C-alpha cells in the first residue's frame, strides 16, 4: 500500500499505530472487508474520513459508508492515514508532483488521440 494518498485535495500519510482523530482517514484491505462481511457498504482500498471519535469505549469512531450512512468502525482492521502539511514535507510534495505529472501525461495522450 502506498505511503501517501490524496483525498478531497489533501495529502494523507500512512501511519503505523497511534490513536485515531477526527479528520484522519482509514483504508480497508480486501481481506478486512471480506472477514467482516461488509463489502456491500464499504470498498477496499478506498479512503474513508473519520467523522467522529469517542474514546470512552476504546477506539469507537464513525465514518460514512458507500451509501452515505454513518458506519461504526469499532473493532475493525484498517490502515490509518493522517493529513500532511505540504509545507516542509518534501516526500509529500514529490508524491503530489508525480501524481499530477501522471495526470497531465494521461490527458495529453487523450488530447493527441482526439486530434488524429
């Protein structure tokens, strides 16, 4: 899994361990989705923003599922991504530049094929 992801114009970095906070994102793997039988409401390899956190009962938090409903993600297995401040983070800036270059290349190829 890539160390960085982009979600709603923001860059997020994969973190190992640590607590989860409102505004973080989580990603489920194919295995995580299959073991919980939640594939009808969540998609693997997709960023889900954490909307609310209540740590009175452990790490109890809410995300929004694919149907736009609140989903309680307590006791699930997932990967946490934390928002990155681009200023002062050359790795995150390089990730974003590479991604944009790939997007531009793809668009240039599409344009070239239309001009033929």
